[in-house]
């Protein structure tokens, strides 16, 4: 997920190489298997408080529950997160943004 350019190519390569392995490892740690869907605003300025709250919730739930994140601009959010949050935290949110209900929970 990315707006384009070299960063987007790196995201795609990372997903191609490691995406399935990461998802398998994360799935093996889930304590329950009912999906949680979290809609949130992603942005800076007035949305930053809501974004931070959602990011913290998603990062905390990622290891224990199947989580799908939804926002009005997933690509823009995926580009914004690494600038404001640690890579591991941003990665948890980006993975949740990529999951779909058809994902094997």
C-alpha cells in the first residue's frame, strides 16, 4: 500500500516476501477468531488524536485478535503512519488495513 514511488515498491516487495509468513505467525497467536472491524480517521491536525488512539488500539489487539482496520484513505494512511509511529506499530496497522473479511480467520 503506498501512493507510488520507491517507498511503494519497497512495501510491495516486503509484502511479497514476508506477508504470508507474518500473517501465519500472527494468526497462530490469536486468542479468539471472531474478526474485529475498526473504522477510524487517519490524519494529522485535528484527526491526530483519533489516529493515535486507533493506532494504539490496533497495535494492542493485533497479537490477540483478527483485526480489520478501515479508513477513508487506506493508501494515504499507510504512507502517513511510518512518519509518526514506530515501524512495528505502523506495520500492525498497515497489515490490518490490508486484511479483508474474506481473509482466513
